């Protein structure tokens, strides 16, 4: 039974929530603002909020008919009968409640003004596939991912440690948002026919697979271009080149594979895209942490 709940959390996609927190905290370490307690709380909150959103997605996609037992994507707990719809719905709210409790801990570090932000995050975790206007069904999934896995996650993780916002961190947040979109693009690229039949109008359904492939490629290069100014101050310059070159190699390799595969063969590339994001995060974070140690 526990393995079904682990699967419903979609662990292969969790680098999307962990990476922005890690990157923002590493930059805070570099500029002397790092505080491990709020950083850890941000990481737990981000992971729990994404898990709750994934579980809500499992439930509401089943209810709306876009997930069936014969789907080409990874097995879904409710559609496959592994977890009952009622249990999944209850589990969603339990995990979301835990996320909110963790988020309240951040108030001690950055003030009560964080509460409205936390409420908005919780609501959008559900609104992604639930409610009268589910965002993922109206071509807004990519924008939602960009905002919450990029702009919100990075900037507010930095804010609760430094207690101010930073222009360079804003560039980082845009980059992380673009890379997080790529995880969703692979998922929607694979599911285009099923989503179209269920009335789920993702950007891939609206604009086609060719558009999605090129968007995926551009996102990776744009993200690198945004991060380079944050890495260039470090000498020797090859410290900045290592994460850039390695990430772009993996990014292009995964992109080429996307064009060659279809159906269930795309499933490993979902995890591969998340892996690329996480590796890039670790590499650029190592540069900032290394510099911070020697300051």
C-alpha cells in the first residue's frame, strides 16, 4: 500500500520543487544571507505542496476523465484502482495541511506578511486541476509552473533568509521557472492525444508537438543565458563553464531523444528532464557555495 502512495507523490518530478529552494539558498550562502532553518522549512514546504498538487492532479484528472487505466504515462493510483478516489482526496488535504503547518514556521523568520503568499500557493496547488476553471485544462499549466516553481519559490526562499529581494535572484528565478516548464512539456507532449480527447487544452494540445519540442530547447538555452551573469564574477572562468557545458550537453541530448520517441518510451525522459534540472542546480550551487566559503 505504501508504494502506491509513494508513486502518487510522483517522486521523479520532485526536483522541480527542490531545485529552486536549493539554488536560492546557495546564492544566499554566497552573499552571506544564508540561514539554514528557514531554508530547510522552505524545502519541506515546497516538497509537500508539490506532492499535494500531484495527488490532487491524480484525483481530479480521474474525475474529469483525462486519466484512465490505459494511459500511456506512468501508472496513476486512482485511475488504476490502487487508491480509492476518496482516500486520494483525503490524502491530498492532509499533505496540503502539513505544508501549511510547515509554512507557518516561516512566519517566525520573515513576518506575518508571508501568510497571504502561503494561502495563494495552497489554493493554486488545487486550482491547477480543480475548481470551476482548472488551470491545466485551459492552457495555463506552463504559466503556473513558471510562476510558482520559478518566481515564487526562488525569490521568497531568498527573501526569508535575506529579508530583501535581489535583482540577480530574480534572474535566477526566471531561469528555474523555464527549466521547470520543461518537465511539464515532456509530460504533456506524451499525453497530447489523451488530453485532447478529455478536453484538457494544454499548450501542446493547442500548438502541437513541434512547437513543444522547440520551446523545450529554447527554455534550456534561455535559462543558461540568464544564469551566466550570476556565475561570471567567479575566477577562474572555467568554474562557470562547467555547469553550463554539462547541462547543455544533457539538455540537447534529452531534446533529441524527445523527437525520436513516442508513447511510453517518453516516460524515462520525464525523469531525465527533472534530473537535468537538479544536476544544473547542484553544479551552479556548488560554484556559489565554494565562493562563499572563501569569502
